[in-house]
């Protein structure tokens, strides 16, 4: 085999303990994410509250620890008071971000109850687009204050005696973007976010706050936005956000799989901007990152624009329903590897989104729910990527791409779970033409054996899963890896996702 890669792992060479919230997700009041997604009363799979049990089961399978809500662009015109109290008294509103009709049948209380069923925490976003400090404080008081005040007693009257104790709060969404309702300049947002953070902490000092970073790496204000806004917010927030989506718009699959390298560079640049402000302020505090929107997104853009421009003010129209193929799953795997590799600074991340809208879980309004191709790498990372991210030393063969130059054949990450005596290697062979032999030095893991080698591969990069037929799914291929004298040799087939687990 002409393609060879070497990797060395040592339990003492550590990046960081992985925050389990790295495997978070996102539900926005957009398209069929809420209505027809998590909630569909009258459906055969609906429970007594109208929540689809088949969706709950798949969400539980993914072990999602935290879910960002209620947006996204939606939050910048969100009137939270409309989403609480008796459902029959809640008003309908024109939803400006996606030009839809919001029914407010599902609000804060219902979504919180849904997350209790899935075993997730809520990551709440406040409206800093059309609203501001007072409304953010009122919402926090409603959610987290025990009792004896206007908004905490309002929550109790609405049937929630105990506070929700929501820990993580986003100070707006993509405020750098001209498309955002209430878009702000750097100075406007920095001042507003800092003052909002200060006020919110007076109500609940235990909360964690996320300041808006750049909406994507290509926006003209990046990375000046990070430096300018953090000069205002650095003392008052815990994280700065990152958002990024990728797509194979030119149908160049070889180059498409190189885009995870852009993600790596994006993170490094944001870290540099954070550390620049740290130096400017002469503080010991280190700013961490919430990469709270990431995914592949491009398949549905044309349909989305048609609905917004030509068929507005529908309730839960089918928007952003990307049907993912096998190569999309490979890039999602590569993006997960990138996040794990930056676990020292990226503490929270949200796959956007969870159900129907650019999502791993899809539903049929009259039928069942199914797993998209991207479901599986996320499942594997969430299930086996808990523990400590190791720093792998990797060398080996490369190949050329049309826009990203020469890239490595293999991109890999490793996670050590000391309590379970397990180590997991996540690896993508992004060479579309040739298999690669990966030799991993695991001599420091004396007494370990190979537990399993899981693979996803398909001769058709465009293969998709449907409700009727699943064509892209993981299988065990334990014969692909062998361990001798502390060296593990693994065959990584061309264009493949690999999960290799070792343990005692």
C-alpha cells in the first residue's frame, strides 16, 4: 500500500479535558424544527403533550447534553412573553427573520419540558436585536429566580413552581450580520452586550454568558469584530461564539473535504483575537469559545429563498431541509475531529440544527422519523468522544486539491477515557482514490486491545438515507485493525469515516 500515515499517541500528551457540551445541538423556531419536528399533536407517535416520541428516542440516542434555543435569527424579533402562559391566550406573530407565522404553541415552558425528556439542558438566547437589557433581565428572572418577584411569580402561575435554572445564555445572535433584525456595529453591540451581561449577572451570578462573535470566516468585519467587541465584553462573558457552514456548491468533492482545514484556521484566528484582547487588558482570564452553529448547509438554499420571497407568512413551511449524502457525513466527521482537536478552547459547540432543519434527524408528517447520513459521525463522537483529547503526532502522505493546495490524506483525533480505560481514534481518509495504512504507536497503553473498528464507507459519495431505505450507515470491520507490540495497524479505505476503540 503506497499511502501510509504514522500517528503517535501518549496519555501524557493531552490537549484538554473535553467539555461534554462540545456535542450540543440547536433548535430554532424555523421551518419544521418545532412544529412537525419535535411537536406534532395528533401524530401516531405523539405523547400526551404532543411531542413525537420517535424524535425523542433519536435525540436520546445522540446523547445531546445542551440545546440552543429559540434561535438563531428568530431570536432577534422574539417576544418571550408571547411564548408563556395559557396556550390559547398566546398571540400569533409575524416572524420577520424567516417571514413565517409564529403560532407560539410551543414556548419556553414546553421546550424546557421537552429537554427533560431528552436528557438535555437549555442554552437560552436573548433578543438584543429589537429589544435589550430590560427584556433580557426579565426573561432571566422568569426562568431562574425562585419566587417573590413579578416574573418569577408569573412563571409559578404558569405552572412551573421550580425555576428552570438555565445556566448558559447567548447575548443575541449574529449581530455582525446585515441580515440580522437589529444588526449592530461593533461598538454598538460591544456596549450593549457588556451592559446586558452586567445586569444579568446581578440577577444570577452563576450563569455563563456567550458574546456574539463572527457569523462566518468570510464576513468583512472578521476578525476585527472579535477584537473590538471583546474590548467591551471581556470581563463580563465566558465565551465568544463562532458560526460556520460549508457546502459543495461546485461539486468538487475532493476540495469539499478540505474545508475542515478552513475551520481549523478559523478557530486559531479567533483564539488569537481573544488572546490579543487578553494581553491588551493584562488579565489572567482566558476567553473560551462556543462554536454554537456548525454544519454542512447548501442543498436547500434555493427552496428557502423561494418560500421567503414568494410564499411568506406560512406556519412551519418546509425550509432548510437539506437531504445529506455520504460526503456530507465525511465532512461532518472532519469537523468533529477539528472541534475535538481544539478542546482546550472550544468548550461548547452546537450542531445546527437537530430536527428537520439542516439536521441529522428528519421526520415525515404522516410517517416516521429517520437518521440522516450525518447522524452517525455525530453519534460516534458524542458517545465515544468523552474524556481527554490527546495531542496526536501525525505524519504521512498528502494529495492536491483545487483550492486548498496540498492536504493530508488522513485527519484524526484521539480521546482517552481514563475511568473506562479506553482510547478512541476518530479518523477520516479524505483521499477519494486510494486506501491508506495508518500505523499508530500506542505503546503507552500497555495491556490494551482493540475493542472494535467501526467504519462508514460507500462507493457513491452522493448516497442518501430516506425513511424507506438507509444506504449510509456504520458497520463493524474489526479485521481492518490489528495490534502487535504496541503498534496498531489500520486500513482506512478511501473516503471513509473510522472509529477505532481500544481498551482493557
